[in-house]
C-alpha cells in the first residue's frame, strides 16, 4: 500500500538549489559592491536571487501534499532566474562591458572549477583578473557578472530538467488527491462485504 504523504523535502541535495543558493550569495555581494545602494535594481536583483532559493525549498516541502504547487513553485524559481539574468546582462551592457559567450575560456574555467561557496567564487574572480591583465584587462565587476551569468545558465539547465521530471511524475502518478483516492479505493476493496 502506498504512503499517503509522499517523499518530500530533500531540497538541499538538489543541484538546482545548491547553485541557486550560491547565485544568491554572489548577488548579495555583487550588489553591495557594484550597484548603487539607492538603486531599485539592487533590491530587485537580491529579491530575484532570493526568490529562486526560497521557491525551490517551499516547493520541495509542499510536494508532500501538492505536486501541482511544487511544479508551479519550481517554475517560479526558474522565472526568477530569468529576471536575474536580465539584470546582470543590463549591468554589463549599460557599462559597455562584454557579455562573454558560454564557450569563452574564462567561463569554461568556472564550469570546470565548479565553485560551491562565495569564497571559491571570489578566488576564481581574482585568478581570472590576474590572467586577464596579461591579455584583455577585465574588471572584477565584469568577471563577477559574467561568472554569475554562467552559474545562472547552469542553474537554469538543472531547473528545466527538474520541471520536466516533475511534470512527468505528476502526469504518471498524480498528486495527493489521486493518492488519497487510490488508498480509499484499495481500502474499500479489501474490506469484507457487508451483509
């Protein structure tokens, strides 16, 4: 007999959550350093970064009783990433700084290094800054924004896969209401007939 309350939580083990959490930490630090503290953009960026982390966690927890809401919140997390991506791109474009293509050697190195903490990300920025001085000088702000964009792309990839999996699971298994119906039906069939 299946469980009425399905497996839920465990969001801290999701790659999408781990990368989103790092993107949030990077965004808080980035906006403190490079975005005017009176700018509405600063608050918007931090809120978009935070929203994704919170929605993944909330969706994972609520999945016990609503796969539909889990799917919706995961998609909201994905949409928040898109908003944040545009803010980083705007930052670079408005300052006439380059938006590096995903295949750029600098961004290939961040994918290879896979920073997991804000400190590891800052160390990557510092190393790339030294390397770029010998080639085409890139500011720390430019490198941090492009690094954040690269991590956002990776998080989007994982969230897109997660949304597809959640949709397939929901289509196959349904949610809480369907489990409840199946359990009640099973319970009725297992009772002896009344006389």
